[in-house]
């Protein structure tokens, strides 16, 4: 059987914030009242038009439509099915209602935000309860489809699938997620609306629809697989509908693949970059009459595709599929738009990369080879081979001294003396009161600080002037902490633009892009550094700052470093060696820094690992191996100091469940942890995991401008004391203070110190 009307070249989705972050500016302008809704919509339309036209001109014969978003695709899906939470229902204007659900208002809490699988993108978590009523509002998608068709674009609408949508939702307040109705129990009520939607798309001229089901690459129970089968049997059975392409990405679908293939859908997209193999496809006979959309171009990392390897994968797939299309492995949402603005990059480095536009071209090239033979892409092949050869042999990729040092390290490089011995020495040296107070590192990044950094970048002030100004900031922060009576001080991190970029700029093996922005959430974009070669520390990175801060006070000042896992998680990483090896190199650089801090008289060093959970593999079977190397890297970074030096770490953004054992294994003397929401739970879990070290469960939520009262913090401390003896309990906010205003910070910390004093008494 042949596939009706297949296509050959596509991507699963695209970035949408704008090549120059135009949508960010417009959206923030709308929020600030500088731009009207019509003007915002015009910017959106203009960006879509440009992108659709470019993708079509670039040679894609099926172009994703509907992946544009003013904030987030999960939120768009929630709105499309009328499932925004009741608390925003009173907001009449649909755009404002949408943004209220995304960001909250004075009176309304926003939806929760969390990581999109193991990427650095964050989605808004739908709240689905037994009382949620679903209704279909397909206008956004239909309008964008219409708009694309008007432009002559071979449009393929993209929606998030019902299974992924519900699986990623959380129970609404009126439900009990564990015992009562889970969002997935509402599948039957939601499916008719998906069927309606398919009908509407077909009527609007769509011949294919892409239904994203990335949840299928995670571990699913048999009951869940049965639900997937049921959902797709029902959708495939819809009377009038486009051909259905179910898109999986970020991993191997495993048993979900045969399940789906049997269900009468016409196509399946598979991610050959994150583990799916040609054998997985060959093992499912039903794929012989389906369209397989082969994700051979990495949608989430920045390296140029190995065309020879991709062609061999594609060639093999030809034999076991009904039709074959070349594609990115995931949406291009996760990579920057284009290399074109990166004019300052070293030409060799540049030749190793492919951002969004270059990836689209790789898809075109591979598709050409598939249909016309490799002779038709001789030039592109030779450029790709040259780039690969240059990358393989570039001396900057290997740093032999670093490799030799790592090879020579023994077991003891990741071990310190027993915690009790360390504790005794540190107590003697630091002489801290019970329930010591501290902060997580950063103080408000005021507009004065940001202005100075911009002025430095533009050459309006000298490096020396910048440094002087930052030293003044440090002195102010130290003075403030002394005045407030905190026990372990910090320097405030004014000199850091970002906790990863700051280190990446000073380490060999990284380079920064000029315009490599990717959306993190809503209008927030980040510019991850690119880790391309062996990592090595050229010189001390932070010592001068911390030493200066320490010179201003007798109280201990905490050195502040970012840990190896977090540095990897928030960078684009090299793909030519195991991540674990790269982590060891970063760890060695951080280790050298801790030792230098110690030599400079610093008695406490914090190594932040807020991203520890983020790299956790999507499948349980792979978790332990990851946690092993992650913990080893942290311990390598923190075991070079003497027992009398106190190591802190800080963790946040996490449901700590699966990593609780790893937190104990980090063996940090003190762990500060985000716990404003689930205080006792985290402590109980830590106890259950045998954790016996110092712990500072955040006593207030820094993500809100609200100043917590003394009573409230006192109560929080008293409840913590039920789970942790006073000798181990630290008092701190739940994260860094850089996004807060100076006045709030002062008031909050004053209350925190007062509460600690009260509880001590
Ligand atoms: N030390 C960092 C800060 O205080 C930690 C930030 C984080 O946890 N993301 O800002
Ligand atoms: Zn934090």
C-alpha cells in the first residue's frame, strides 16, 4: 500500500520569538501599554509571513503552521480547548485572559511553569479537573492556516496531542492527583473536540495534521499505552480529517511505536538523533505503509549534521517505510534562528555549526540527495566533510594537560573526610550561631548595574571604571548584610551577567554567540554559550571579587561558583564525547577555583547546582547512570578543599523526588534548597534518604515581590525544626535575589534575621 499524498522535506516546528527578538519587544510593549493589541498582532503576522515564506523558499514541501505563539504552545492548546482556569474567566478580552493565565495579574495567580521535557524551554502547566469543561476554540489555528494558504505555503497545522496534553497537565485544585481523578481520566471528554478540530482543519484545506506526542518517549504503563491506542483509534476513525502525522521526539518511542503504527494513523515522526534506530523501524511491519518523518537533523543542538551518516540512516529507512520525509528531530524552537549575524565567530568554529536556517537547508540537501543521488549535492557534501574534518582535527578541541590531570586523579579526588569530622573543624573555625542566616548569592541586579555593563560593552566606560563601580556595589552589599546581622555573607554577584555565561567567558573550550537567542519561556530568552572543546581554566575567575568582599568584614564571605552539571545544562554541549567526560573537565576547573578561594582565606564556598534535575534522562532505566556521573562531577569539583572549608550547594526549580538520594550523595556540608511551597515534604524526603548534613530549606519565595512577615518565617522555621535538628538547620531565602528590588530585599531579610533570632531564643 502506498501513502497518499506524502511530503518529503519538513521541520517539526520553528522558533517564533523573531530573529531579532521582535516578538519579545512587541509583547513586552503591549504589557507596558506602549503598543495596542492590533499592533502586537501585526508584529506576529509579519514574523509568521516572513518565516513561512522563507521555509517554503528554502525547499520544504510541508511547512508547520500554528507553532507560532504569543507565549507558549501548551497554553495555546489549553485555550483552544477552553480549559483555561476558572480564575481568569472573568477577564473579558481574550488576549488579556491568555496573558493573565501566563503571567498572573494583581489578583490572579498564573499557571505553574515547568520544563518542557529535558530542554531549557518552560511550558505552562494546564490545570484539568473533573469540573473542567472542554469547548473548541480553533480560531487561532484556523486563521494561521488560512494565512499560510493565502501565501501559497504548503501548510501542515501542528497541534499538541491529547495524550501529551493531559499527561503534562496537573490536577486542578478541586481534584486529588493521586487518588481521585487524574487529568488523563478526562481523555474521553476531550477526544470529541480533537475530532471536531480535525474536521475543521480538513474543511480548511489541510491535507496533513501534525499531532505532537513527545510524552510517548517516556516510560508509560500498559494502561497508559492502552489509552494511547484508544485515543488514536478514535482520531483515526474520524469521518472527515487530514492525514495524521503523530510526532514523537526527544527519545525513542519504544512500545508506543508499534501501538501507534497499528492505529490507522498515516505517518509517524521519529527522532533519530536522540536514540531511535533504523532497527526500531524495521521491527514494526506496519510502518511499511506509513509515512516516516525521519528526524536526522538535530533540532536542539547547534552542530552541523553529519550528512554521510544521515544519508545512510535515510537510505536504510527507505527499505522499511511506505514513504520517507527528511526532517529536524524536534522543533527548531530550541536553537537560534541563523548563523548569519554571527560575523565575529572564528571561521573554523562557524563552519562546524548549523542554527535554524542552516538546519532547514540541511533538510533540503538531504532530501535532494535522496531523490537525485549524492551527485546532486556534491558541493554540499564536500563542505560538510571539510567542516567535519576541521572539527575533528582542530587543536583547540584537545587540551592534553587537562586530560592528563584527569587521568591521574584517583578515587580520593571525589572524597572528603567523614562529614562529622568536617563539621567539628568547621564549627571551630566559623563559630556560627545556631540557625545561621545566609543568602543564596545574588543581590538585586539594579538598573545601575545593568547600565554599567551595557556601557562597558559599548566602550563608553573602561574595564577599570566598570570594576570600580562593581566593587562599590560589593561594598554596599557587604555593609547591608552586616547591618542586617546575617551570619554568612556573600558578595552579591553584581559583576555576573548570568551564572553560566560568566564562567563560560573565562574558560577555554567555550565560545559565545552574538545573537544566538533561544526562548526560555514567554518573552524570556537566553543566549547559551557553546561548549565545543576541552574545558580549561586560564586563571582564577572569582577570587579577586570574593577576596575583596572578605576584606571588608570579619564575618565569613561565601565564595560563589556554578557547578559542572548546571554549566552543561545551560550550554550547547559538544556531541563528540560523552557528557560525563565533559562534566569532569568542567568540574576540574571549578575545583581549581575552590582551592584558590581557600588559599585566599575564604572559609565557605558555595557551588550552585540548580539544574541538577534538568538533565535527568526521560526514561527511568537511564537515570542512575546520569546521577552517578553528575554526583561524581560535583564531588570532584568540591573535594579539593580542606575539611575546614565549608562547602555549600544550592538547588532549585525542582521536584526533588527522583534525585533526593543524589542530593545526599553530593555530600555538601550545607544544602540550600527551594522549598517555599513544599517545606516539610522536602525535609522528610531528605531524612528518608539518610541525609544528615546541613540544610537550608528556603524560608520564603523570592519569585514573588511580597515581603514575608516575621511570624510567617518563624512558623516556617518551627515547622522545619520538626524534621531537622537545630544543629543542622540553616536560614535562607529559597533562591538568589537578583530579580528583586532593593527595598523588598532589605525588608524581607530583616524579617528573616528577626525570625531566626526569635526561634534561637
Ligand atoms: N547563586 C545564584 C544566585 O544567587 C543561584 C541562582 C540559581 O539558583 N538559579 O543568583
Ligand atoms: Zn535557586
